[in-house]
């Protein structure tokens, strides 16, 4: 029996790509034929995947899994297959977040949600990588939906970090870290406002570090640069790191005092898990998938008042006892995440189908 996966883009270090790769390894370990087919992949990953053009039509007894996070030509092809069809939904950002920055991204987001809904009558099983995403699937009309948590390659976080990067940022400043795409739903402008408040009313020794591709939506990134300039924030007070190698990312997690997320839409939130791995206290806005991923850990806030957030950042950064308690809760949540029986769940899925 074949169990193939369709992924629009297969990227190194990407949460979707990593999940697909681990699933492929598991299927092969069970003696099944399995491959990842994609429209594009990073250089060096050709051995782990194949171009979709080489995908052979499966038999009715085979299983085909579509990882869905954006509209693509794969969806129409997927509908025409005779095999048992499974989707894993990784969420689509609602179009309204892009309205002021990119009509094209707004159109793609709206199209993606319409495309997802078109799959409802044709899918044998719908999976979601968070409870929040599962609820979205049920609202769209998918009858058989379950949660399948992301595979996270925990071993990669044991690699050495960049000592140079760590020493560069491990100074007297309070480091506020955020990791994620530089797109409007992440509300990075709210982070900038918090840093401005902190600098003006608490201490000038503060730094916001934002890790993520600045090219994802140039108009939004440029608006953030202008905002930082209007608040007279210097390069040493706000640092856009861009997309960086793992060893530099790990060093920034280690050198930071807390992870602050004021994002208003998350499908899962892998950086929350990464913060738990590096014992970095999390403060996050309570919305979408965030409370499900944190599972009671970290500090959830429902009020974005800048003065409240600035003072909270200061307390979390300096109150040793509070920080220890937050980290203790995060370690417990990380253990729960590690114990999720993903392989057992996949076997049940195979058996059911």
C-alpha cells in the first residue's frame, strides 16, 4: 500500500515540511511505500521528496495526504484521485489582516479558504495540528476531524548555538524576543509600542529582537521600520534579524529574557514550543490557537494596554521567583507535548481508512 503526502512547498526547518518528513519516515518504518511530492523544495532536499510531476495515480486502496495551508494546483489534482483522501490543515490567515497591505495576499487568503471548503465532500478524514484548527474544520462542514499535533524534531535543538551571537546580545539590555513571519496578523507594531513605553517610562536598556523573513510582505515591514523611526528607536533597541541559521536562532532564545507575542492569529505557534525548550518565559495574547498550544503554561493576557504590557515585561524579566514558576509550568507543558502518541495515532488512522 502507498501512503503519499502532497506538500505545495517542502522547506528545510519549516513546521509543515518537518511534519511531512517525520510522517514519511514512520510510514517507511512500517513497511509501506511512501513519498513526499511537492511543487517546489529547498536545494538539498531532493532526496527526501519528489516533484509532483512524477506523482503516479494511486489505487483505491492507497492513501493520499494533502497538507493544506494555502491554495495550490495540488487541491484540484487531489480531488480527482481514487485513493483514500486525508487532509492535514495547518490554517490560513484570515484575509482581513492583509487588506491594508496586499490585495494579492488578501485574494490568496480568501481563495484558500474557499478551496478548503470545496474539499469537504471529498475527504475521508480531516486532521488539524491544533484544536483551534479542528474547530475551523468542523465549522466548514468536515464531519470527521481530529487533532494531530505537529511533529517537532527535538534533537535539532541540542545542536551547539552560536557563541558569537550569544555574546553579542547577552548584555545589560532586557531582550524581548519574537519569532515568526513578518506579516500583519503577528501585530509586530504592538511589540514596538511596548518597547517604546519600556524605554520611556521604565529603562532605556531594552531591545526588541524580531526573527523572521522581512521579505514576506515588504509593505508591512516598511511600515514597521517607519513606526520604529517615529518612536526614535535606535538600531540597538529594535533588531530585525531576518531569516537566520539555527545556531543563531538558538543563541537568541538563550540570550533573551522573555518571549512576547501579541499576534492576533496563530494556527499553532511553533515558537512557543521552542521557547519552552530553551526555558524562555512566554507572555502571549490570548487568541486563536495560542491557549491550546500553551496548554496552561506561560502568561496569557487579554488586555493590550501598552502600559500594562510594559510593566508586565519588567516584572517577568526581573522577578526571579515568578520567572522560575513560569518556566516550571512550561516544562510540564513541554513534557505533555513530547508524550503525544503521534505514531500510535497514525497507525489508528491507517487502520480506520
